[in-house]
């Protein structure tokens, strides 16, 4: 991977990760998270971990982010409108950017970039077959627990959304009943 492309993708992932935290609209925050995950996947692919890169896009940026998006839309979260002290945020952001630039400068020095790992891997290491064998034999329980946990989270979000709408419906019915009694 060319060094310029690596630094571009690394900077893009850091900036979009900051966008996740800074955004006031939850949908925009989620889209910034998708951009972060896609740029990380491109970094994985550029470093030779093609399987991990594609799994990053398919599983995280594809399936889980779509799930989060549906939950956000289902909950109908409002956009944050209160003031957050912009001067303090700008000051802290400036310090963070300066620290990031200093770190990039430190790591881009020629002496720092010559780290090489000489690990030998067995044949088939990192292949889809080896990954699926490991995932569905050693980590099957963790895999299934994760899927159940995501399902419970979605059901809980739906239950919370329905309960708040039921409370709103009951409040409106009480308001209409009190208006009819007054009239």
C-alpha cells in the first residue's frame, strides 16, 4: 500500500471517528461511523488482511449499522438543540488536532517506519476456511451469544419505543376527555 494512501485512509478514519462523537444528529453520527468502518476495512485490505477487510464491511458497516439505523429511526430520536459551549469544544478540538499532527510527524520519521515482523504462519493461515473452522468450532458459543444479545437489544428498543407511544396515546386521550368534560 502506498504510504500516501495509508495516511489518507488513517486520517479519514480518525476524522470520521471524531464525527461520530461530534455530530448532533444520530443519523449523521451513524453515517460517520460507517465511513470510519469502511476506511478501516480499506486499511485492512491494503495491509494484506483481505478477509478481515471484507468481513469488516459486510458484518459491521453492512449488517450491524443497518440494524442501528433502523433502531434510531424506530426510536425517532430528536436532534440535540442545546448549546454545548462551542468555545471549549473548539479549544479542545484544536489541542487534539495538534496532538494528532505531532503523533503523525513522530511516526512518519524514517527510523520509526522500519518495523518488520518475521512470523511464519502455517499453510492456509488467514483463509476463509481456517476462519470458519475456528469461528464455528472454538468460538461457536460466543458467536451465538452475540447474535442473541443483538436480538435482545433490538427487541428492547422496540419495546421502549412502543411504551413511549402508548404513554403519549394515553395522555392525549386524557387531554381530550378533560376537554370534553370542560365543554
